[in-house]
């Protein structure tokens, strides 16, 4: 169903005229402020928490060796083979166990070959495994302009809720 013309589409992730209420160093503090507003019957649907100053963090989890790469490929291939074997077994009237075991074997072989080929293609330029995440370093609470003063007045009663803007 389409919206009639003349009505603006408002995204649930946007406020019409947002104003900054406060900026916090961690998400928990921003969440605590909004929760406090909610507890005091403030219209929190007119609030938004925005993570800013994004940074990428990469945590190194270990050294990659040919053996580790082969083991990872083997396990991935086994899982893929198991999945394919179970799908094939649904539509085949033959031996289910033989079907599943054979697809797992082919999957394991394919997984090892594919993983080792990929590892060889890097030529030692990335001999480690890692986990990557994007995190915010600041969390800003925004509110609609028409209720900004009400929110400031409420947060003035929550100790530590209004961070020092000059800090």
C-alpha cells in the first residue's frame, strides 16, 4: 500500500529538529539518561542515541599456519557437506547415511583445498587471524527541539547525567 501524496515520509531513525541533550563516553551512561527520562514520563520516542567518532578495532586472535588453515577448511567443508547431504537425502530414496557421509567427505576435501589455495594466494602477507569490530567513542543523546528544555530540566536531577561540556 503506497502512502498518499502530500504526506512526508518520516524515518523511524530520524527526528524532525533534533537538539543535542548530552554527550557521553559510553553507551551505558547514555542509556541510563534515556531510561531516567522514561521513568519520569518523558516522551522518549522523541529521543535518539547516536554513536559518534567511530573507530575500527581489530583483535588479533592467533597465528595462521598451514595446519590451522587446513583444519579450518576441513571443518567448514564438513559442515557444508553435512548440509548438502541432508538436503539431497530429503529428495533421494536411497541410503541416507551413505549420501550424507559421501557429501561430507567431498565437502571436507573441497574445504581443505579451497582454504589452502586462499592461504597460498596471500603469500604470507596476513599470517594471523583476527576479529574486527566498529565501535563509537562517544554517544550523543538527541531530542526534539520542542522537548529539549524539559529533558534538560529532568536530567538536572540525575547525578552525573549532564556531563561537563568543557571537560
